[in-house]
C-alpha cells in the first residue's frame, strides 16, 4: 500500500517562533505510506532516521456487549500511537512482528523508485503515474495527548464508506500489532507545533491536525513495474494485504497451507484455484470494487474477501505456511456442511467455492427473467447464442469469464421421436471413468419347467458394473432365448433371501461369499405368481451314534410358475416335474449315450465334488463371455402353466414317487413351517399370492432315486481376479469424454415429460460440447455411492499435459477461440472411501516446473510423476 499525504493545521496567532512552524506547514508535503520491509530493501542507503510508533486501540469497554454499543455510538476508528524510545536501526530487522509501515516523503520515494529503474514515478506531488484509476483519498485526524503519544482518528464523516473500510483493514490492531515508522518528519512537526501552541497560547492540546492521504490500490501492473528488473522488490499497494509483498514473481506462490484437521481436501482445491492465472491476476488486483454486498445468494462479499486475502498470502515472498482459519470459517457460513473437521470431497468444496465466489462478485444487481424459448426448428447457433445471452444477463463475474462454458442437450422421445434441444451452462465437466477391470462371478442357472438340469456359469462383468451387466453376460452364456428372461436371486440359509430385480443396482452390493441362483422364465409369465420349493432330506452320513438319519436342508431352492388351479396334486406334479433332470436313471442313460462324453455316471451316483469345489460337473461349454459347468446333454421339455399339474407323460412309478415326499406350506418369508399339504387337498388357498412358499420333506427312499449332490450346495461368487502386473486398469481421458457425450436413456427417476405424448417418457439423452471456457475443470467421477456401499475407482486415466485437443468434440463448427488446452493443476486423492489424503500437483510458471503441494509442504516434482491413478480433478487452461 502506498499513500500520498499532505498535512494541514488550523491557523494560530503569530509569534516569531510560531511563524517559522506555520511557514513550514503552509507548504503541504506529499507523504507516502509504504510497507516498512519494502522500504528497507528498496532504499540504496540504510533505512535510518525513522521514528517508530506502536499503534494500539483506544480505550473501549472490555465487556463484549458494551463494546458493540460503544462501536455503534462511536463508529470512528481511533488509535493510540505511542512513540518508541529508539529510531530505525537499519534494514527490515527493525520491523519484527506484526505489520509495519513507513511514512516517507513522496519525492524521496519517487527517487528511490527511479533508482530501481522501475519506470514508476510521480507525475506531481499528489499522484503516481499511470495507475490512478484505483486511487482513493483518506483523511486522517491526528492530535497530541502527551509528549510521546498521538491520537489517530479516521472518521466516517471525512471518508467514503468503502475507503473507511479499507482503512480498517490497514490499521486493524486486533489481529496483530501495527507499527508506523516516520521517515518524513511530519509527526515531529505536529508534536512541535502542538507543544508551541500549548506553552505560548495555552491552546487546548487536543487540537486535531488533518492529514489527507491519497491511497493507491494498485494491481499487477504496479507490481510488475516495480519488480520488472528486480522482482524481489515487488511492492504491496493494496489495503487488504497489510505489509506483505505480493506478486507473480520468483518463488512467490510456493507457500503451503496448514492442515487444520482433516482439511487436506480444502487445501488441495484452494491451491489449484490459487494458481489459476486469471484468478491470480484478478485477486492480486483491486477486486474489492467488484464485491456485491446485496446479493442474497452470496455471503455479502465475505467469502470473496476471505479468498482474496488468502490468495494474496500465498503469493508473497514470505515462505511461512498459511493457516486458512478465516477462509474455513467463511466457506462454512456459505456451505454449512463444511463446518467442523470431518473429511470431505475436494471437488464438492470446489463446486461450492466457485459458486460462492461468483455470487459475491456478480455484477448483476437486479437479475432479469428471460423465459427459455423452444428451438422451434431454428438454427442451433441462433438458439445457443440466445441461451448464452440470457445467462450473461443474470451472471457477470470473473468466475463466469473464466470457468463457464456451454453444452448442447438433446432429448428424444422413444415413442414419437419428439426432440427437445436446450443449451445449458456448465462450470466443470464431471466425466465417468470407464473401467476395464472385470469381476468373475459364478451364477447357477435353473430351469422352471424341469426341461434341463442346472448349470453353473462363470461370467465376467465390470468390477463396478450393475445387475443389468450381470444379467446380460449370463444371458449370453446360458444361450437364453428371446422369449425368456432371467430372475436372479440371492440364496442364504437354504432360502431365497432377496430377488435382484433392480437393473441399476451395483454388483458391488454382492459379497464374494454370497451365492446366486438364476431362474429361466418364459417372458410371457414375467408377472405371474411363482411357487418356491425349499427341501430337506435324510443325511445318511449324519447318523453317528444315532441310528436314525438326521434331516438336512438342500441349499438350492427350486422355482416354477403357479398354475391357474392350485391344489395338493398340482403342487406335487410341479415339484416332480422340476426333479426330472435329477433322476439318476435318466441321467445315467443320457450320459452313457452321449457321444464323446467323458463323465462317469458313478460320479453322479455318489455325488463326488468336482475339482472346482462345486458339486456340479465341470464341463466347459464356452469361454466367452462365460463358461458353464453342467452336463453336455440337455433334455428339452416345454410346459405351459396349465399343463404343469397334469403330470405330463405317463409314468408307472409316479404314484410311488409321490409317496416319497411330504409338502408343507410356509409363511411369506419362508422361514416358518405351517400346515401339511395333502395330495387330495382341493381348497388349498383362498387367494393366490405372488410368491407361494412350500417346503418339501424327502423320505429315505427318495434320496436314492435322485442326484442329491446337485441340490446340496451352490457355488459362491468368485473372488476378484488378481490383476497381473503391467495390465492395470487404464483408460484415456478421451475415453472418459466419449462416455460422457454418448447417447443413453434417462434413468427411471429422471423421466422426461413429452409434450406430444403428454406423459413422462424414458427419453434418450445426448450431450455435446458447444462453447468452451478459458479454464476447463474436469472432474473424474472416481467415487460411487449406493444405499449400502461406497466405492472408489483406481483406474489410471491417461490425460495429456501439454495439448488437450477438444476440437473434435465441439458441436459448434463456427469460428471459435482455440480448443487446445494445457494442464496446470491436479487435485489428487490417495486412499479409499474409508480414509484418504488429498494433495495438489501444480505447474508453477515462474519456477518453470511442477510442484507437489501436500498441505504445508511444497516440493518440486518431475512432470513424469504427475500422472497417477490418484488424479481426481484436472485443471486446464486455453492455449
């Protein structure tokens, strides 16, 4: 901060001694107030001859409530300046601690600047050359209380409100001490003048002397002029920066941020924004004149001021890490979820911060309402410009100028092909990360009509794919017909725990040890009632000392479509039909008659497990997308629901086989056995439920007629395959962009109302980039959340660092600014969802290299090391 000042004194009676003082004071002397440390460096000779004053607050009530009342009744800023015993001894060493300023004659400052060959001088006694647009006057009132004590008062009556607020920032003695070193002799002159009046005229000693100060709130232009040939002499001229010397030179900008407690996410985002060139230029300048203090969507300018002050503290010659307490307090006021010290997402904070800065700096005080018009066949260019003009009419800030772009969104009705085109703004792009990592999952497929025996299939699905992916892979593996569907269920404790019917659910909800069964159903009976059979048998190997075999539950339930008439006989017939593939006589003859079969039927008789640990036979039918473990011969039998209880073809042993089973109804959850079902029972149910649960007790004779091993156990879902070294999951950034821009259906919760069909439709949505911003922020969606799980993708994204070419993704083919971008910052996340750590990798233009910002630690790194699977938010600027 530099100020030009003139002192004036009220007229006094003429005496010989006072005439000399009056003559001296009648010629105003332009005085500048500059940071003491800068003054000590910029002078060629030793910074001697200055008188030190310590500034403290004038007396005020100690009780907080009384202080508020006192500040309301006495709004002026009043400071007590106490003169020190010694004078400035040389260099910056005399200004240790707090904020220190030097009061120097303007002509001497001008000569010092000229000696520095900065090209920055004074046009006259009162103004600096060039950057006067940001200048503002400040009137000070100085009075003498004692021989070595002055009173400084800055009144709201003498100064505009904005200038008064800036002065409060300069002389804020609550946060840290303030010292003023007078090299101009003006304070001595005031002291001598007041002492002379007191002793010769008996005038009151509290006569106020006016000191008019011209403050220059210069920006980068001044900084560069002063530091053009000697960058370390960069001068701090803004009231908000206290005595720090800031600018974009040398080692400036290589300052870390202290971790206040789980605030690494905040530090990472701050450093990336604080090294965004356009924002650095803006906040090192006179940004305060753009503060919008009336915007109800903002924070009355407090967030912008806190960020601006923090950014300036990072672009100083002081290398000490900064503690962002004030900023954290303000961002928590704007977005309360960031209160406290919990872990958060750096991209989430970035989004709220950019939004808050925009609202605090939005130059539109009264936002007009413009209703979006339908395209109605007009050219895209015309519609896009109309949308963009409406956006700018309501939003005008450095954030809009820097980060806002525009994309085209097209919705197409799947029924009537109605198209709706809109052009919406964006502040960042959230790109999906396509993963090539696969998860091998084992699922056993059962028929629901007894037409084929169960098969166990190994299928590969995306590691973080959906149930839809699983069903699709399984359908291909089991050669599912076009007229069939698969009903997938999770089996636990010998019962169906739940049906997996939501296609969008993540497969990560399924644990490695879970067991899955899939049931083939005719598509036309998708909504029909079903019967679920659980069953138990006599375990011959569990007798031990007990002569009576113990009953044991079969693990795999069987499922079928309920017939229109449900009675004891129909349920018996349906169950026997489902057991057809397990009959030992049929299986032995079938397998013995199969050409090329190398399966020993004896294995089926004694239930010998295969090498894979499954009791199903391990015969590979196909490799891609899944392999099966089942018999090579399948007996095709098709039954409609009304045929299921007829019993099918004549079976001489059927009556005997019926006597081998007992049937019992269970409750809806299938865990409590109820009444026994007699074979001749006709009025079994008053109403048919959607799911009928029946438990079947096998008698001892039944166990020797069927291959019980096929029902005894289900294979677990296979564990994740180990990824061989050198084949880690990776994808190019362009692949993420293409996944973001590809056409896809809206989710069931995002249905679009079609004006032609007059109902909500699951429309197809297509995005296209239309207008690119100066700074392109790309968020890689590594984190996924469900009601039960949270996952992080560790996929390596290969992104360009020097030339990101987006020209092929721009839908607007008219002439535009360059669509080539270069990388300058990365927000990284290491760890998993349970706990992790954020850092930032940033290219420092002045240092001509990459640096790692790890909270308060800043170290140089090689460009080769910045590409890691931890990259989370990428910052590109237009070339």
